[in-house]
C-alpha cells in the first residue's frame, strides 16, 4: 500500500475518533427537562448545571455503567433548585426497594464520585440525595436539603424524605438540612460532615446509624456542626440506631470539631443518643457497640441516652469525652 494511502487512512481514523469524542461527555445546562436524566456510561454527560433562578423538574440518575466522575452544580445555592416532585410535593412512604430509591431527587449506584454543589434539593418523592453502593461516593458542598409543608398538607405527608447518604468516603459540608425523616445516613465505613446545620424535626434523626444491616460505619464530625431541635415528642435522638439484624455491629463517632446541640424557641430538647424504636418490638438493638471519641467528644450519660423497649448496646466513651 502506498504511503499516501496509509496517511489518508490514518487521518480518516483520527477524524472519526475526534468526532466521537466531541459527542462524548460534556455539560448539560438544564432548561425544561422532565422525567429522569440518566447517566449510565462514560459517554453521557460529565456535568449538569442548574442555572440561577431555574427549577429542574427531573430526577437525576447516575447508574452502574458509569465509572467517570460526575459534577452536578447550581449557579445559586437558593435559586438553583432540583424539585422533580414539585416544591411542595408529597413523599410516597409506601414505596419500597431499589425502584423506590430511584424516585429520589439524585440517585446513584455508579462506581464513581458524584460532586454536588451550590443548589437546593426540594421535596423528594423518596429521598433527597442517595449513593446506594459502597462505590457510589457522594460529595456535597454548599447545598440546601429542604422539605417544605404545603398549605393544605401536614408533616405526615412527608415521611421518607431522608436527606443525604452515600458510599464509603462520602461527605457533606457547608450545608443546611431541614427535612422530615433522617437527615444523614451513617451506614458505611466513612461519612464526613463538616460545617452543617441540621434542623431536628419530629420523625427523623439528624444522624441515623441504621435500620438493620451494614456491619461497620464511622461518622467524622469536622469544623462546626449544629443540630437544632425543632419539635417535640421526637421519634429519635440526635444520633439514632433503630435496629440491627445481627450481633456484633459497630458504629463510631469521631468528634474532631465543635458540635452544638441547640433548641429552637418554644421547642423541646431531644435525647442525644437513642437505641431502638419507641413502640415496635421488632425494631431493637442487641449486641451492638457504639464508640465515641475525638478531641470534642460528647459522652453518653444516663441523662442524654435512651434505650427503647428491650434494646441494649455497649457504649465506650473515649478519654476526651465530656
């Protein structure tokens, strides 16, 4: 084959490659999308941008075929909004399993890192933000996670509006959570929370250690974190562990920064640590361990800790716990 022909073939192959790459990845600036935006391989969008003053009426799924990192960002924390269920939409408490989880505002079961910043998540049909496997790492910064009660609704319409959860190494920082179920799911080996304010409403725990499964999990508290009790007759304490399905499970809390437990005007103070369920004998803690440590550790005491029904756990207070 002549050199000229070889060169022509090489240039043609190069052109095809460049053409393919030009359509791979890239940025989606949302406009009027509805339904679900799906990222399921490395040729799909790398970045989703919600402009200031824009409400996205679509869920976002980052699925198992994706291994490259994904960025979801707004241009204004308060006015770049994701609300596929509407600003005052009700949750579906009866929805169960993976299909239900995929009705969350942002859902991932990818083998990747999803970074989320500078936006507000409102009123999900299931959860706000969930990374559903060990490898689905969610990194959130400068966001609001808000559930708001509509003018003709009440709090019972918003069960299962859990806030934030992710795979090993997930984190949330410089953010605010005000929702009506568990705020942060501490189910996997490492979750870091830094400079986050959480409003503790009646039906959820600011930090939930689990309803069964997940052998070991660690929570790292950095910077200045604040929980504001915002109700009465709380179903859970600030740090809650509802049930285990086997013995020997461990949860660890590393208090590296300042932790503030405040009470809103006219509201009641909750327990700090609770184990088990208030009324369901099938939801108990047995044979589990909670380790508390760190330079700003708050010790478990008889007055701030509650074991419900038949629940029991071994609690160790580190040498710096007060």
